[in-house]
């Protein structure tokens, strides 16, 4: 496998894992409001978006188009749910990386399809 093939393959996967870890960091603010055992359910609720995205990463590992749709959809959904009256940095910090990862998964899927056409035997 060529170096650029490896980059196109691994970049969306690594960035998506990093993005989920980034989103998970926001969940730890529950410890400011809750303590002891009552913090556990609150933490799980706050981690739910990251857990769902992690599940989609597992699917997108083999089906890149799923990753593309999910991450671009997540970016759009975030903007809609947050509303249009927030500072631009809110959108940039969440929707920006999600959009980039979605397009990288789409690029990976396109490149994978291109490679499969090259390997297909002629009849």
C-alpha cells in the first residue's frame, strides 16, 4: 500500500476517534454539579453522544460512506439544535471537525471504490 493510500485510509479513522475523545471531555463538567454515585448517571447521559458516535466509527471503519453521512449529519444537527444565535466558535469547534471528518470518510470511500475498479478482473 502506498503512503498516500495509508494516509487516506487512516486519517478519518484517527481524527474521528480524537473527535469522540474531545466530545467526551465536555462530559466531565457533571462533577461540578454532582458528587459520589449520583454523578455516574449524569456522566453516562453526557457521554451518550460520544458513545453513539463511537458506535458509528466502528461501522464506518469498513463502510466509509456511513462515516461520511453520520459526521456531516452530526455537524448539521449540532448547528440546528444549538441554534443560530451562538458565537461562531461554538460551531467551528464542533461542526468544523465533524464536517472535515465526514469529507475525509467520503474521500476514503471514493478512493477505495477507485482502487476496487482497478483490481476488478476483465471478462
